[in-house]
């Protein structure tokens, strides 16, 4: 079983590699970021701002069915709309068009409810039909959840820009929990999507750290 899953992951990587090769820019050396920090007092209580939901917030049950519901609710986006979300994800916080961005995110409200709920379940088991269907097994939830993660990250950036750090912390927790849950089966393509989601929220953490008056993480 493990060998079949590894082979499936390698095949998926071979299939998606050309797409990555066409779209990913050539990068020389390690990527660097310049941030300006200001000291912040220790939050009260300690560890008030976490990057994953606390254990006492988790409820019993499997998160996967709720993520499937979220994937079904993700609005169909045009390439232009998807590019706009990506552009806003890289726009400096003080230049974000709040009204336009919030209007775009209004379509995702029901998606966010499902993501916030799924992220606070005790475990996530997708149980795809690899044993029965092998290479034909469907992973149709991955694309919509990747789109949803970008929208969630934009919501977190807006919350940081508006000084709503408690709300932003909850969005970050949901994002990092989703990144962990997506790759829970250990299949390579799922792991790649999980890493991509986590990297998206790493950028939001940098925004938090560089934001004036942001609390200590």
C-alpha cells in the first residue's frame, strides 16, 4: 500500500511539474525578506496569539467532510478574479483597497465558516479510493481549497491592516490547520498543496510582524 501511494505521488509530481516549470519564475539564491520590527509587550495571557488552534478548542470528529463542503461552496472564479486576489495578497497593507477586497471576499463567507469549523476538529482523514481506483482516484477538493486559502489569507491581511488582531490570529490558525490537514494522507500532490498553503500564511505572519502596534506572537 505504501509503495502504491509513493508511486502515485511521484506520478502526480511528474504530471504537474511542467505546469510549475512554465509558471514559476527562475530564482537565483535563497529568497530574502526585509522587515522592520518594533518591540511589543508580552501578551496577556501568555501565548494568546497562536498559529494553530489550541487543543481545548478542538471538537470531536473528522474535518474532511467539512472541507469537502467548503470546496463545494468555493465560488467559480475567472482568471481575472483569481489574479486580482493574488495581486491583493502582495499589495502593501497600507495600500489595500478595503472596500473592493471586502466586496470580493463576501462571496466566500460561507466558505470561511466551514474552514473555521473544519480547522478545529480533532483529526482529518480524507480516505480517497487509492486502493480501489489507483491512478483514477479523484482529489477534486484540492484546487478549490487552494483558492479558498488565498481568500482566507487576504481576509487575514485585511484584519491586520484594520488592527483586528484577534480576528487575524483566528484566520491564521485556520489557514495553518488547513495546510496540515490537506496533506494528512501523505500523498505527494497533497503534501505539495499543503506546503503551498502554509507558505501563503507565512507571508501573512510577516505582515503581522511588520505591522505597527502588532501584538507579540
